[in-house]
């Protein structure tokens, strides 16, 4: 919630990534509170398919590298 309140920037540049992470986190938290069985089902599906786990790890690594570049180098 703090991320959305302090960084709700809808500009078409790299800062949009941070805003989207905040909103996705809020949606995931609401799902965890009101529909926890969906989170359990999603976790089970990810654990059953190694490719989904590796894909999510690669996606998170790329997002981290992009944000590190723009946060420190640019």
C-alpha cells in the first residue's frame, strides 16, 4: 500500500514498472486474504512444473536488472 501511495506514477517509462509492482502486490494480497485456496492452487501448479518456476525466476531477474540499471546507472 505504501508503494502505491508514494509512487503512483503512470508515465510511459521505466517508472511504470514500479507502479505496476505495487498494484500487483495489492491485488495479490487481497486474493490471499479473500481466496487463499487460489494461492495454494497456484503454488502447487508452479511446484509441479519446473519450467514455470525457472521462468518466474528469470523474469524477476530481468526486472531486477532493469530497475538496478535505471536506479543506479542511468
